[in-house]
C-alpha cells in the first residue's frame, strides 16, 4: 500500500491496516456484501450493503477494540483497559478484554440505550455511568486510568483502533473484486471518523476507483462541515440525538487528515430517513440496524442526486437498537 504523503505523516498507514488484519484474523467476522433488487430500484443504482451489524457485539467497533488490545504490550494489557463510549465501542472493548481475560472499565453516559449498557455489563465490564450534561468524560476517564493503572482505548482517535476498523475496507475490496466491481462510491456511517478513515486507507491502493464518503445525521454533520472548511470544525450542537452511536463534536485529530486527503464530500440525512432505511434493511435484507448504523443506507436510498457512481457500497455500522426505537422505524413502512 502507498506510503503516507504530505508535510505531516499520517498516524496510520495501509501497512498498519494489513498488520491489524493479520492480528485479528480468526476473531472478527468477515461480513459479506448483500444486495436487494428492491433497494436498487429505490436508489436508482446498484446498492451493496456491508452488514457490520452482524459483527461480534453488533457493530464494527469490535474490530478496532481487538486490534488495540492485540497490539498492547502484554504487561500493559494484563493491568486492564478503560474506554468511554455511548455503547458500541464499549461492547467491543468489553468483549476483547473478556477474550484476553483482563479487566475492562467502561465509562458510559447514563442516558445511553439500556440495551447497550446491559450488554456491556453482560460482557464482564465494570460500567461507570456519568451525566453527559454535567460531567466531563475525558477527565473522569483520565482520573480512573491513573487510579487503576489501566490503559485507555479511545473510540476513534487511536492508530491501533483506526487500523482495526480498516480491516472492513480490505474485506470490501476483496468482495467487490470478486464481483468484478472497479468503480463505486463507498458510503460510511461516520462519527469521529475511525471507520471512515480506516476504510479509506484500506481502499486507497486496493481499489483506486472507489471513493469513500462520510455520512452523518443532519445537525451533527461535523465531518461534512470540516471537509468543506478544510479544517476540523464542530457542529456546535449537543451530543444527544436519535443516531447516538455516531454523535461526536468533531472529527478526530488523527482521522481528519486521512478524511481530508482521501474522502469525497460528506452527506447528511434526516432522522426520518435513517428510520426509513432501518425499516427497509429489515424488510428487504432481514437486517436489524440502529439509527446511526443506517445513515449510509439512507443516503444511498434517498440522496441519489448527490451520488455519481452507478454502484454504491454502504456500511450498516451497527445494530444495537432498543425495541421502542426499532418499532418506531418499522412504523415508517
């Protein structure tokens, strides 16, 4: 894969992604590319869906978590890990820590979906809840990390995590090549940019005819705004909304240079479009997607005028959704 370019080297390279893929091989699931003629008809083009909702713990986050823990010195890993997350990263780190038999402390907002909190505890992690309106999770995490002597695994701005997420891009490349696809737009559900930047790096040389584009909820489209401005720009809103899994204040310090160099313009979808995409994923592909995990599919289905390629590949990044929200989505059918 290409070496990094520019005045400041990127923190992650394509070689790092290959290395991470080797370390986590046999642990992560290779999720397929799925299709439906009904979705193609709605989108007006060929749509291929990569269902990371079928990944261990119900989201792509397990890839980065397993990569991060596998790259740690064994002495550091034995002392345990700490992470902060609204749910999917929490579960990914909890499972990876459980597999290694090491302690995990997960800091989660008290208003995170109940399913995600319960699942994280069920995976053996110690869950510390905080009030996101009053407390600083970074300060809380730093204090606990120092007190317990454990290592922090960041949700996206960590080279080991980005490299692990990039393994999904290697799978996209291999499966698309097997289908004879050389040109496509790859729409990726984007929060802090770990999955998007990892996939973009993986595809850079593997599939040079592919263009990666981040997709976010309207009002929380900091990656789109940052790409337009040419600098990291926050959306200025609260980190609370329907698409909780991908709500971040701004792209990461490590992820944004990669997004800026490799990605096309960002896309933003409404909450209603995300809910409709969830319903269609269930109806046509028998997949359960959470709102944040469905935004890329929503862009493919309902924002066709903003897409140029005849083939679009989309991630469903997660499927950890409460029953009430899922019922609300199904009501849109």
